[in-house]
């Protein structure tokens, strides 16, 4: 009887570890100091051909998300937001599911384990990128839609410059079906998808 309850406790604790394990704790961001702003600006461009065999490693992902929308001061971020509302949340789609970027905890919270890469855009290359980022606005926090669009622009440009500085390929995308994504991400009506962005290693020519 004692052994049975011990086994039951073991099963419960293993299950707890597994379900926590679906979230991802990212390593501390550590950006290279070699790339210059000048070289990033010179190299920035939209790229639509990706190497579908290469994933982005956790440090690269941590760097990229921090560059885009991480905290660079106690409670403020690498991109500006009107009235400091910080109304944008980044969702990261990968082949093994969709995650919400928790900048404060420097982690990824799993939303679903479904591969929805193909739903993130209307162009076929979205499935060959390593990740697709979805920009979601909390309309209750937003001061106006146009202000939130500007915030998305600033975040996506941070990410684009990070990519340009490390040899990653990226393109920001307005060609997506917002309702499809809202359903896939299980968003409430006060949230709106404003922008998407593909990132991956460039296809070798
Ligand atoms: C708000 C916005 C939406 C865009 N939407 C798409 C898109 O849906 N698909 C795409 O392939 N490129 C998209 N782009 C990328 C532009 O096509 C690209 O920036 C433009 O052709 C200039 O090329 P460059 O970025 O290499 O300078 C978008 C760019 C912006 C700023």
C-alpha cells in the first residue's frame, strides 16, 4: 500500500515536471559586441528564402527577443510605446508549438503544441522559416491603433537590425489572416493581431 502511494506521488511529480517543461526558460541574452549599428543598417533587408533545416538556438532566440522587446531598464523596454503602455505581446511560432514571450521572466510560455506555422501568413515561405513572430495588441492598454502600429514597427525594426547584425534572415509581414490567428492563439476579443515577422537562417544559394 505504501509502495502504491509512493508510486502515485512519483507519477504526479513526473507529470508536473513534464508540463512545466513545455514552457522554455531562455538563457540570459548575450549579444555580440562586434557588430556595429552601421553594418546592421547596411545589411538590413527583407529576405524570403529560408533554410528549413536550421533551427534558432535558445541563446539566439533569447538575444533576438530581448533586442526586440526585452527590458533594458527595470521596467522599460528596448522599443518605445505610446504613454509607456507596453501593449504589445510577442507570440513565437515554432514547429513544436506556439509560445508567448514573457520578457520579465525571460522565458516562453507554451500556448499550444500544434504546428501553426502555415497559418501565420499567406506566402509559402512562412513554413520554411525557423520561427514566425506574431505581434498581438492588448486593445484595453492601447492608447490608439495607430500608436500600437508604431510600437510594432519599432519592435520589428529592432528584430530586423538584430538579424542583420548576426546573419539571420527576416521579413515583416502584413499578409496574414487576423481571424485565423486569433482563433489559433485562443485570443480574447480585446486582443488584435497587428503584424507578423518571419525569422530564420537564409537559404544557401
Ligand atoms: C508594414 C509592412 C508590411 C509588410 N508586409 C509584407 C508581407 O506581407 N509580405 C512580404 O513578403 N513582405 C512584406 N513587407 C516587406 C516589404 O515588402 C519590404 O520591406 C519592401 O519590399 C522593401 O524591401 P526591403 O525591406 O528589403 O528594403 C512588409 C513591410 C512592412 C513595413
